[in-house]
C-alpha cells in the first residue's frame, strides 16, 4: 500500500470511529464533500494544510494519520481487554 493510500485509509478509519460525516469534515476544511470523498478514496492527495486541520479535528498527531498509530493503539487496547 502506498503512503498516500495509507494516509487516506487512516483518515477514513479515524472519521468513522468518531461517527463524523464526510460533509462535516469537508466544511471544516473549507472544501466540498465530493473533494473530501476523493481524498478518502485515494483519488486526491490531502494538502498539508488539510492534514493539520484534520489532526486538530480528530485530536491526533500527524504520526497517527501517517502511520496508523492511534488505530493500532485502539486495536492493542481491545486485545488487552479480551
């Protein structure tokens, strides 16, 4: 999986885990819902300014967005509870 695909996949996972609609994210970024959908689907690359805003919206680090750290942490937490 390419870096861009990983990032966009992580954005979708982070958004869905929080129950946030694409339209809300798009409004926060100042872009159309269609444009944001294209980012999540890997058809467009997110701009740095968007990634910074997304970091704040999701309350995660850029490392979490780039490298899946928060998602992996959530999965590890589930294993510890089991």
